[in-house]
C-alpha cells in the first residue's frame, strides 16, 4: 500500500474545511489525515459530511456508528463504551468524529478518515475513522467511527467542521491510496 499526497487544507478560524477537488476515479481509496485540529468552542464536536457528484449542501444520507475508549488524566477513571447518541440511521447531518472536544491551546484532534471507492456508481461508499484527542474534562479519548454513505452516485467533495464554532487551526492532508 502506498500513499500519494494530493492536497492540504489549513484552518485559520475556519467555519469549515471543504475539499472540493481531487476526489475522483484516480484512486479506489482516499485518506484524510487530521493534524492538530484545534476547535474554538470547548466541548464541541469535530465532524464531516460529503457531496455526491453535482450535489450541494453536504447532506448525503449516512448510516454510522461510533464507540470510544478514554482514560482520565488524573487516573480517576477509564472506560470503553458505546453510546448511540453519535450514530446516524439514514441521517443527513454531519457525522461526529470527536465528542466534547477540549479547546485548550495544547488540545487537538488527530486521526485518519478513510473513504473507500468514492467514484463507484454501483455501490454505497464505506468509511472508517479513528481519532485521538483531549476531551473537555482532560481525558485522553480514542474514538472509532464507521459507516456508509447510502448513495450509488460518485462522491467528489468532503467537508469538515466543528458543530458549534470554528476550527481555529490545524491541517487536513488528503492522500490517494494505491
């Protein structure tokens, strides 16, 4: 497996980071690497949504699941859990990738979202994501999200945003996987 760098999106008090070119039939798999995505609003969520070819609004239908593992900085508690509040069952909203994210200067969301066969016009589009970040209560969180985008139209755009505020800083690097 080899990664081919395609582009970088850099946040600077950004409402969203939209990648509107470079997702095509060149690769059957694309990865989006998040590096130090610092959220402006404490306890906010970092999330994503996509557009089908020719569509607008970032509101494609998804079925998703999310589970978490976390450990308190003061060692008071640790947990592995599943909570359906971040799942979508044929929803059209932005999908949560991090929950209750801290906005401290030293807190950032880091991880990789992989989108499979986005240019297929036969199958739905599957994705997996793993992120690590500092939770608002100074816990280390490890979050796994997966699901599918329920369209057989090609996906050619992706949007990342914080649900309640801006993304103060950070980068998203897009790679094709061969």
